[in-house]
C-alpha cells in the first residue's frame, strides 16, 4: 500500500481537479502489487509448499520439508538462490491482479462516494469501499491463485525447471481441455435426461 500511495501522490499524480484517474489507479495498483510480491516470492513459495505437506501426510506420503528453515535450504540446494523465485511469474501476475482489484477499487470507490454522496470520510464510507474492493479482488485473483499454486507445487528437474508446466500460460492451456470436456459433457447429459440447460 505504501508503494501505491507513493505512486499515486508522487509519480503518477492526481489530475488538476484532485481526482486520481482510474487508468492511473490501475497502473499504480498493479505495479505496487507486482513489486511487493516479487520481493516476497521466496517466502510465498515456502508457504505454498508447506501447505501441501498436510495433504501429502493424509495421502501417506513422506513429507518433502520439515519446517520453514528446511524448506528454504532444500529449495536453495536443489535450485540455487534462483530456485527461491520458482513460480514468480504467476505469483507476480496474481498479486498484480489482486492489487488491481483491491487497491484500485477501494481508492476509486472511496473517493467516488466522497465526491458524489453525502457520506463523510468515516467507517461507513470505508466499509462500503472495502466490500467492493474485496469482491473485485477475489474475483480477479482466484484464477491466478490456482495457476500460481499449481506452478509452485509442481515437481522440478535438476535445473529447477517445472516438469508439468513451462509457464502460467501453459498451465491455463492445459486446464482448458478439462473445462471444455466437462461443460460439453455436462450440458449434453442434461439434454439427454430432459433437463433444461444449465
């Protein structure tokens, strides 16, 4: 949020009437989210891998890591310092989208309410802007979150390259056939059973 505020006030700037245009809010929110997530990507990689350990244990598989320190050292041993940024592209894409939905929406809705309604700059205004920003952020971030998690959790070769997906686009492309098959089959089954379209 600090990066967004600095971009809004110092770099991109408000228009002459004091309004921060939506197109500038889009740029500022995406840049600040991407920058922050790139810096934090190694810790997010460890978090995502550790979250999978519970599932692995339920499946009777041996754990890959035994804690935060072990996860960091294992990642560095297998992929070097560069390995800490495995999956950084979908991670940064997700953060840019979530921040676009969250920061831009909150800032835009809050200032829209202040300019166009009698609502003062108080918790009611903040609450309304927060509800809007949460809905938009969740809608924009969820698909990217799925891709990010798949790319970060995939097995890797000796060079640290993913074995299942080469990129976030590759992950999306591989998901499309399943979705296409499911929905076409689902609709045809409904039609065959005399049920109306979904």
